[in-house]
C-alpha cells in the first residue's frame, strides 16, 4: 500500500516539475540585434536591467520609436499584441518581422528605406498606414488590406494605383510626388474625403467625375496641383472642375509644372489651401494617427504603451510560483499523512499478531 502511495506522490511531483519547466520554456528571452529598437521597447514597457522575455513583448500594445536610427526589426515579431506601431524616420528596409503582427491597426513607416511591402500583405486589421518617403514602386501587397481608411504613399516611385481599386473603405488617400498618370483605380473609391495627388503625371481627371456620379467626392478635398493638366479656359478639364465644384468638392489645381526637386529634397507645399475643418494637411494626412491638431499644428497625444488590463509579468510569474509551491506543500502534507496512516496500521497489525498467537490452543 505504501509503495502505491509513494509512486503516486512521485508522479504528482513529476507533473508539477514538468509544468514549471514548460512555463519557463514559454517565457524565453528575446534577443534584439538592434540596440536602438531594444531601448525603445524597454522604454515602452518600463523594463530595465532584466532580460526581455516573450511574455514582456506580449504586453506591448503601442510602440512609438521615431527617428532612433533603427535598422533591424528582429525581436519585434514577439510583440504579438501590438495594435499601434510608429517607426517613422528610421533606416528600416526589411519588414519581415512585422509579418505576423496581425493585430496591428495603425502602422507608420514613413521616411525609411523600404522597397518591398510583401510582409504587410496579411495585416488585414490595419485602418491607418503611412509609407511616405520610401523607395516604393510596387504596392500590390496592399490590395487585400480592405479595412484601410487612411493611406499615405506620398513621395515614392509609384506609377500604378490599381492595387487600391478594391479598398472601398478609403477615406483619405495621399499619393503626392509619385509617377502616377492613371486615375481610373480611384473611380470606385466613393468614400474618399481627402485625395492628394499633387506632383504626379496626371492629365485626365475624368475618373473623378465617375467617382462623383457614383455618389463619392461630394464635399471632398482634392489636390491635383503640379500635374500635366490643361488649364486653358475652354479645355475639357475646366468642365470636369466645374462639375466637382458644383458637388461641393474643395479643389486645389494650381501649376501644372512638376517640381524639379527630387524625392528627399525639400518639397514645395503640395497643398495650398486647408481642407474642411481647418487642419493643414501639407504632405501628410490632415490628422495622423496618435495626433491632434492644436493651433493648426499636429501635437502628439499620449498613448498607453502597455495594455492596462494585463498583469505585469513579474506579478503573474510570482502568483504562478506561489501557486506551485502551495500545491507542492499540500502534496507533501498529503504524502506524510498517508505514510503516518500506513505506519499506524502496520503497528496495530504487529501488536495484534502476538496476542492472536498466544490465544491459539496447544
């Protein structure tokens, strides 16, 4: 009997040890090859000194790391609960660590060195995406991001907007200073309220009329300054502009001479007037994610870096360790009780055996 109980207790102890080992394995240390990225993550988590674990990264819901000379995003793939990520003004080229961050809703990667967007193709929860000031020519990876409402791809080398054709939820599209000539993909984007296509190669605005006839662009802000538009008094373009103006669209047309400054050079203000509401758009969107307009200027809004509903890792780990110690202690107490009961029973049996032998008749 005692042997059975001992084996049972050993089995319980082994199960508990395996549980502890699996928990420790789940909380693996995360390595960041880029020291600037690690520093930004530590600041967001308010974790200094101890190694960062996968559990730490899982607590991160917002990370703002602008202009920190970040070059390598490895390690960030463990931040699986990120909903907002702002990495503007760095030196990032490879986006592969972001491929699995499917909870992202807001992503700013403007002013980096990005040429390939393949890693973003499955981030279907994105509603805001800024890719301004990179070296992009192919945006086909964006074709499935149907939840996008605000997209900024200004100051790139984009010629074809066709991948945006099915993004029917777009309300703001900024694609200034590219090589765009065909506006037909925009014809079906009837929810657009801000459209900035300044500094391109556009000569035909008739797709905007098609959009208007489909119920879109009424009251929208449209900027097509510095394109190849025929603005002569009797041109077909004048008729298009009159139709848009009659629908309440706020048009900026201006010079058709494309700026001689190349990408990366100081740009003339591509928007010469303010959109409805008075907020200046300049080369950006009128109100970027995580900002509010104060006195005509965009000011950062303090956003929580850590999900407040999640327990700190150290507290969760402490509770887990305490619970395991408590279970082990209870198991040990039960084991001792069983041993004492077995010994007591044996002693009673041994005491009763001699008396039984004495009562046996000779």
